[in-house]
C-alpha cells in the first residue's frame, strides 16, 4: 500500500500550540488543562448522581455530596501519582532505571491510564474504609464519570501529537508533526470517541434507564469491560510505544496485555452485580 500526504488536503493537522501560555519558566499546557477540566466536570457529575435519590436503593448506607467533595483530592492524587508511576513501570522502566531524574521529566513520556486506574482504586479503597462507605457504591460513581476525563485527555493527546496510529490511507488520516511525513490513524480521536463519548453515554443509559446504581458494581463492571474492549480494539490501529514495540506476533501490545485482566474482572463484576443488590 502506498501512503501519500496528498490524501490529507482536507485533513491538515490543526496548528495548536501544546502550550496555552507561559509566564517565565512556568508553562500552562492543554494536557494539564485537560486533567483539570476532566476532574472538575467529573466531580460535578458525580455530585448529581449522589444527590439523585431515585437512582439508589431505598434502604442501606448512602454516600453524600460532601463525601464526593472530600474524595476529589484523594482522586486527584490517585490519578496523577498512579498514572505517572504506572507509565514508568509499564512503558519506561529501563530509561528511568538508567536515569532516575527522568521520572520527573513528564515531557519525555506522560501518564498511563492503567496506572491511574490502579492509583484511583487504592484511593477509593482507603476512602471508602475511612468513611464506612460501601466500596462498590463509590466504584460505581467514580467509574460513571471517568469517561469525561478520558475524553478530554485523549483530545489533549491529539493536540500534543502523541500516541498516534499506524500508517494508513483512510481519508480521515492526519500527518502528525511528530509522526513522520505520512498519514496515520488519529487513534487519539478513536479513543476519545469510544472510551469517552460512547462509554459515557452507555453508562448514563444504564444509570438513568436501567437503574444500574441499584445493583452495586454493575456500573463499575460495565465501565471496566467497556474500556478494555475499546482499548483492545484501538490498539490494532495504534503505533506501539517505540521503546517497547510489539510484545508478540507483530500485533500484541502492552496496552492489550494490560487490558485483558481488566476485561476478565469487568465481566465478573457485571455477572455478580445483582447478588450485591
């Protein structure tokens, strides 16, 4: 297959500076803003879910809006710390071992969703124990709003011209500034659509139409399953991280390997949700 940039006359990569503005050495980037917007919008949505009594079982312990307010800091620490540590362990361990200072150089490789998920999981377990909250109730609320952050995060990946896809001749391909002279799949936008908009819509339908929050774990399990399936699908179009490449067969990636256990856990949580009602 021959790849040419002429296919992209109507799909030029947007001329958006990853740095919104700078004050001296301090830079405000779209990537950081995406995290802030995602966390704040997710927090507002979570509050609305908790405050809507019709969505929850008539009896049993309940979370309050104040619980969600207080968990915001815990979630932020879990996302940022877990995401960065996860990226180092899963994708950049050799480079950081050779140069530990690289662990602080976020511009040389950023955040791992799977690491952020594990960091948030630890934060949820600790917070639920501290507040005597049913842990699956907290899981459900947090998982319901995570796609909001994923959507903005993937848009920021696109603006940063990172995590692009394989070479292609599809008419919606882009020539990324950091991806060479040939058109590539905009896999960041695929993920924004699948992990963000589609998954958010499916979970909202389950919550508001199928009363899913009345069955502890159903929303959380559906999110984990949906994310894993979306990520595995997009990995077939995404260029693997250059420092890792394919793990086997010329197609198996680290993203797939990390998503497979998520898929198994998600399906189990969904299958056992009604037993927790």
